[in-house]
């Protein structure tokens, strides 16, 4: 676990009003697919989606699985989705094998049985995260009472008081939405950029889920980035994930070069945003979380800032390797910039 520091209670915002964007979102309790006002993630008509029969079949299977799981009590559905991904879908889809390959790259001296155990745990966490984020209202209820810890908490309070933009930087670790859920529950309005899924059928309902709560969420791309930057320049807050392969400098990640986008640093320098790494660490019970806000990243060159963010994530992975998404093709070749 990273530096947690002393538990601090963040600023509690006034109750949300129905005549504000955030207030309207909270009142949209009867419409689970209600898109967030101001978001650029369009809700697509399913009849207008094009894709392969395989994509359609995969989407129908996943929808059926999610729909069945949602009928179960919260704890049972989370455990079920973890087991299905770890022992069913993960091996069949090649996720577990890919995770083992990446674990062998980073930990060549690790025993094969230990790599298999970590790969299975990675897929289990993936399944749990998937259903937690789809059942975002139940997830928020489950997280009620969770307080963030770490040096970033005080920095966040100061930035909010000064109306300074804040970028929360994180990776696919634990559940990356847990910190946003907790901070939203404490009165912070946090948006973000998201990467649309390659399966257009699945992305249609994934986008609705992503934009149903919290601050404005923008689809990755030129238009979405412009909207995200405008949101920050107005004193807003947003989340960005940086641990996927992208065109950019090859920054050592877990001992191997990984091409990394400098978007977080670039946007932060353009908007004078404070960059705070944060993480949702799944606890041993598999259901609860510790939310950690690390110390803000020092302003510097984009490369130096991304190196610091990478080091922060590495620290979390070293303590809890099973919670990072080893299925990512994080080290595939890209173009250096």
C-alpha cells in the first residue's frame, strides 16, 4: 500500500440542488441510463450500431451475464462476476494467458504456479470491477462511510477552496472508480475522459453507464479533450488513466520500457491544474476499499511529471500486484514522441 498518512476528513460540500447539473443527476434515480448533462459521450441508438456478428454475440452474452448478476444481493453478484471472469471468461478469452505472459516479462524468476495465481486474481478483480461500475448506485451505497487518506487529501481541500483545477491520475488498479465514487459522495464534482470500447455494441451501454453520475464525462478524441480542458479551466476536476500503451516517450514501467502518453502533464500545464494520483485499493474481503490520495505531482516537464506518476503507480503494484490489470498490452511497441 502506498503512503496513506493520517486519515483526514475532506470538505463536505453543501447539499446538491435540483437546479444544478449535479443536482439533476442525483435526482435521476429512476433512469439508470440517464446521460450526464454536458457530457460528450453520445447515447447511441442500438439499431444504428454496426459491427461483426462476433461483437454482437459477445455483447449479448455480457449483457445477459450482467443482467443475471444484478438480480443477486450486492456481495453475491460481485463475487460471482469475479469467479466467472477468473475461471470462465478469463481463460476462454485468453485474458489469463496474456496476464501470465506479462507477469513472466516483469517477474521472470517467479514460479509458474505463482504467476497463474496472480493472473487468476487479476481476472477476478476485473470481473468484480466490471459489475461494481455497472451497479454504480449500489457501489456508492456500499462505499458510504469510506474516507480517503493520504497527503493528497489536504492538497485537494486547498485546491477546491482556491477553485484551482484538479486532475486525478490513476491506473487500472483495484477499482479505479472507487476514489471518484467516494469523493463524489463527499461533495466533489469529478468528470473525466474515457476511452470508448472497441466493441461498438458493448460501448453503447458502457457509455451510458460512464455518463450517468458524477461530473461531465467526455469520450476520448479531439472534441472530448477540448471539452475536458474547458471543464478544468472553469475550476473543475477530472480523472484520467495513463497506464495504457500510447504514442509517447518510452518510460520504464516495472522495469520495461512502456510508451506513455503525456496528456495528463500537457493538460495540467495548460490549465494550471494540480495533479493528484489516487487509487482504490480492494481490501482482503474483496468488497471494501481503501481510497488513497498520494502527494501531488511536482510541476515540471511533461516527461518528468509522467515519470513521477509512473513511479506512484509502480509503488502500488509492488504492494498489491494482483490488483493491476495485467491483461493490458502495456509494453507493445509504439511511436516515440
